[in-house]
C-alpha cells in the first residue's frame, strides 16, 4: 500500500515500512 496522497515525511516512512 503506497499512499501517494499523503506525504508527511513521518507517515511516508511508516507506511512504506509497515506495508
């Protein structure tokens, strides 16, 4: 799940790491 919609740096790293 790559969320390109939201790009706050913290959430980007978290999202890509988790999913």
